[in-house]
């Protein structure tokens, strides 16, 4: 006889294409008719044991899936796959959300090939991918180090998505725009934006932030981008009734700095301080780096001071430009002073910081 199913665990859910599941449904062969797959987390039927501190711990299928999802959310794809293997060994039959978790793990901590492998395995299991499946695969493509390759993958996946009659979400289009932006193809990013509106999806703050980043990266990472386009997109965001926010303003600061327009970067920084509480170390670092590049170390140092006054913790990137500038001039004394100041703030130097310091002595 089979043990009764005693309780119902939390059910998985998703928000706008993002995975938030803690415990997912699973299927087991020859399951008792009164025992739903959604109640197996509390069941001791078909379990696996493992040794922990010399003790045997019995894990049911629901617990195995919970641990798989936990590892996936942290990007620990190898650990997630090991829990999947244990789940399969006890006769488990994974459902779509299981494969989505594994693709999410691969996208976050693995590679696109690993994510695509799980996508293909899901189809072999005769499970139809949903929007989360495609979003996870697109996310993995977006994190590839080769923007042009990612663009080709994105185009192929979008066609496959349409053929499967899976409706895209905000996340789908934001990821597609991000991929286009990273490749320096601002026009393509705008095309995805237009497609999104044609699908009846309203643009969000995140969407406009992605477009501003795309404008800043026009022509590739070695180009200055187009500040005018970035500012026009921000105005479109305001015209759409969305309030000023930290993410798009931070992106505008970066866009202005990339364009070599320090005065515009400082102007947007003032808007950020006046309208948003989302002050980030990256915004200060952008201005520090911009001023150091033109040789204005005094102004750069003033932003380091204002960062502390704003309660924002500096990081290694805050001091890197100062050490690097001193290294180029062979100014060992000042380079050591900045290095010591960084350590005084309990910032642990990385190999990069030590290398910058050593360049002074070369």
C-alpha cells in the first residue's frame, strides 16, 4: 500500500516570464490514483538516501526538486543537474518547469550550449516549451561573450518561438533588445521595441533602460554611442507617464560619459540625486573615471568624497582610475597612497589592483 499524501506544498509561479518556483510538480510512474503529483513533497514514497554527517537522510521527490530549484536560482548548474539525476534515478518524470529551472541555472552560471541541451531534452520528452523556456534560452544567449553570435541565436529563437505559437512577454523583448544593444545594433533594438508595442505590451522602466544602454553602445564597445538618442528615449519614457527612476538615469550618466560629455554626465547625476534615492557606486565611479581620463584628479577625488557623504560604499573600481593614472606617470608615491587609502576603507585589493601598482615600478 502507498502512504497517504498528507499536505500540499507551495506551488510554482512565474511573474512576467521570470522563474520564482520553490517546489514544482513532478510525475512518478505507477503513482497511486489518489496521490496528485503536486503533493509529493510531503510523501515518503519513492525516496533516495544520502549520507550527511554519518547519518542517513531520506529525500522524497518533492525535496529533490526543491533542492534543484534552490541550486538553479543561485546559478549552480552542476549541483542542480546532480539533483536532477537523483530525481530521475527514483523514476521521476520531470515537467516543463523542471527543465526551465535547469535552463535558468545554465544561463546564470553555465553556458548557452548547456541551456540549449536542456531545451532539446525537454522537446525529446515531448514537452512543449513555454515563454519561460524561451526566455531562459534567450537569457543564456544574451550572456554569451560574442554579441554577433548571440544576435544570430536570438533571431533563430524568435522564429522558433513564433512557429510554436508561444506569445512573447516583456522579458522576451527586453532580452532581445539587450542582445541587439550589446552588439552595437541600436536600430535592431528599436525594431524589437516596435514589435513589443505591436504585441500590445506597454513599455516599462526596464525596457527604456535597456534602450538607453543600446543607444550608448551604438557602433560597438569602442565607439562613443549616441547621447542624443539616449536622451530622446528617456524623454519618451517621461512622456509615457513613467516617473524618473534610478536605472535609466544611471544609464544616461554612462551614455554621456561614453560620449565624452562630462558636463551632461554631471547634469544627469544631479537629476538622479534630486529625483531618486537609488544612488549606486557605479554612477560615482563613472564620473570619477571620466574626470581622471581628462586629467582632472581633484574633481574626481571630490566625487569619492561625496560618495562617502551619501552613504555609498566605494569599491576597488572607485580607486582603480587613480592608481592607474599614477602608474602611467610613474608616480609611485601617489599610487601607493591611493592603494593604502583603499585598504584603509577595508576594500580587499584584487590581482588587478596589485598589477596596477606594480606598473609604477616597471
